[in-house]
C-alpha cells in the first residue's frame, strides 16, 4: 500500500477525496487579511503543512493573516510566518523566540488571552469571526466529521463556525487514538447550560468534531509528527522546589485537609512544572488524577508507575521518547485519558467544582505575592498568560513556583519589592515555592505575607536587602507598605549593571 493509499483509507467520506490538493495549493485558498482559526495547542495537533506553505507564499507575495490557534505551534511555523511578515495579529498564546521578537518590536500585534476566553470572545463578537479554519485530523468518518489528533484546543469551535475549512489528514498518528477525544461547543451566553463534569473522567461530548461538509474546501495529506517538547532533566533547584511542595502536601494530609490522593492536579508547561510533577513518583501519594491543559512527560510517567489513575487535558505535549512510546502503545492509555476543547479543560466553573490544585510557573513574584508570568523587565513579552489565570483564580489551591535566583552568579532575583508586570494578583495566589522554601499565604494580611515570603522564598544574596526595604516601607505606613521611589530598584539596577546585586 502506498502512502497515498494509506491516507485514502483514513477518509471515509468519499466526496472529500475529490478535494485533495497539495499544501501549496491549499495555501493559495487563504485570502489576504483573512482571520484564520487553526488547530494546535502547545506544539500538538497543529497545522504542519498548510500554515508553513502559507509562510512560503508570503515570502513571495504581500499577504498576511490574523492567526488564532489554541496555543503555540510546533515546527518553525510561527517563526516562518513572522519572518515573512505573514502575521497581522496573533492570539492567544505563542512560545517562539522569533515571533516573540516581532511582537516586542511591534511588528506583530499580539493579544495575550486567558485560554478559556478565546471562544467566549469570538462568540460574543469581540473578536472578528473566523474566515477559514485549518484543522488536523487523524481520520475523517463516514459523515465527513473530523477525529482530531493529539490536541483539541479551539478546533471544535473553529470547525463549527468557519464558512471555509481545510482539513489536514495526518498519517503519522495511529487511528487507534480515536476514543480519547471529548468534543463539544457550549452555546453562547446566556443560554448556556452548566457543564456537567463532576469527575475528571466524565465525558460530555462526542469523539469527533462536527462540521458542515459543504464548508470543506480542501483536504491535504500529511505525514509529520508533532514537534517534541524539550525538557531538561530535573536539576538541584527544581528537585528542591518539588521536595518543598511534596512536604507541604504531606502536612496538609496530616492536618486532615487532603488525602494521599490529593485533589485533581493541574500543571503548567515547562521544565519546572514537569519536574515538580515528576517528584510525585517518589512521594507517598497514590491514585492521583489530573484535570489540566497540557499532558507532559510527567503525566505519563505517573500513569506508568501506577501513581496516577486518570488525566484530562486539551493536548499531549511530550518529548520524542515519550511521544513514540505513547503512540506505539496508545491502547494501554485510552482508558486513562481524555482530551477536551480548551474552553472546557480551562472552564472556571469546572475548575472550581472539582477543587483543582493548580501548579504554575512564575517569572517573578513580589514580597506581597503578586505574580508576573508573562513579561521580562515589565515590557517584553515572553510567551503569554496561557491558562494559568484560568486555574489560579478558581483553584482550590493556587500555587506558583520558580527558582529564587538565576543567571550568572544569581544576577537575577525572582523575588522582588514589586513585580514589573502583574498577571496574577495577590488575591489569586495561595502558595509560593522556590528552591529556598515555601510560603503559605492563606489567611495572611499583606504585611504577614511579606514576612513569610522574605523568610522562606528569597535567595540569601537578596534576603537582607528585601528585609531592609520592607522594614523601611513599614515606617511610612499603609496596608501594603511600599517605597515607590525604590520599588523597581532591582529591575533598574539590572538594566544598568547587568545584575540585581548591590556588589
């Protein structure tokens, strides 16, 4: 059987077979200035053929689009689009260094959104409606409906509303993945019913994405795997963070607040959050569950070990080794996984009901517990808020983790008098953890918070200066004492000298 024959076996709706064209031909069907809704959530299930082909088209032709996805894309797609001036506006999340540069130079307009809100704003007309959708599929059923691949993101909504749809059928994903998806599109407000998820295992939708087959204008065949995640091994700092957090959970169990099964876990992307979850392999916790956005290597390590019994997310974003093992043995995981649309995986209603323990990564936080998770130096976008805000404000426990200090000889303190940008206010933060220790902020006033944070989370190189700042600020009074003329002195010092240290 040829590759094309293998692809055709995945298209059970015969009228689509007459619409098979190349990625380059499909890219020509995207109008200049169009709003494009594309599948893809943190490198998983993204458009691997048509969007790259559009970037190539833009290198030769003056065309550009507004691109809405679930989250970041894989391959070099965002970079190629940015390099070729093919993006007018991008939302709601990205993680590419070249696109980041274009955003910070003002060349690409970037809308940094809570991931649960993109569909809300589209439904309410606050964002221009999608002109064309590009959705990756494992296969197409006899009704012309799409069975997704390794993410859902916003795909179910895009396919429902887009007047024109391009489907990428990816032969690299085993058909046996069918069954892990749970697709639904809630009605617009205020006609929307409650989301009936009372357990992480609850399914409320369908295994396929519904669409109007008459809206499908092209089918493109591909055979490209997801871009693997790049995760470094846990290091001394991430291991320390994990130990502090696991000790905290053990104390909560001893106090009768939690059991050794805890509550459903959510973890942000990246090496710190992944390392923290990996720490559960060595703790006394068992029968763990997850209700999150991205399922990383640590999720499958915990499932393989028997520590985790079920995981719900919106995408699977793992390293190459884990990716290969997962796809080769997908039948072993199917009764332990669900992938959902991101407005369901990140729904505040469900997060509050299930009592999620949310663990997300901070760039920096201040002595009162305000967290910056998006901007470097107050003005340069890193990646975006992603889903951290969806979970932080609604979680049973809102936890943020980061190293206490980093870079050359600890030139940067991640605990500061005042954060340079606020994504999560002190009101939404319960627990802060660095490699130095853990601060439990629940029930504390601002002054009490400052004492706990300075005593437990700050790197020794910066502790005395922060203590001095706080003591002098208290003398000036106020509910949240600050010396406004000095509040950003750490940032200013780093900008001027290359280090936040005084010496």
